[in-house]
């Protein structure tokens, strides 16, 4: 979580809130999140099906 927060240039609490669904990502944040994880955004959305 801390490594991802560093990649996003966000505090670790930001990632924690996203992971626990306390905070939602907008489209731009989602694209940055996917890039930081090395996941294609389309593939990420396909996982929600």
C-alpha cells in the first residue's frame, strides 16, 4: 500500500480509503491508479463484470 501511495504521490491513507471503498476514484484518478499498478484500465474494468 505504501509503495503504491508513493507511485501515486499520495499519502498512504488515500490508497487505504480506496481499497476499503471509503473513497471512490474519478476517471482520471482511476487511470493513474491503473498505471501505477501496471494494469490496463480496460482490463481493470473487465474484472468488474
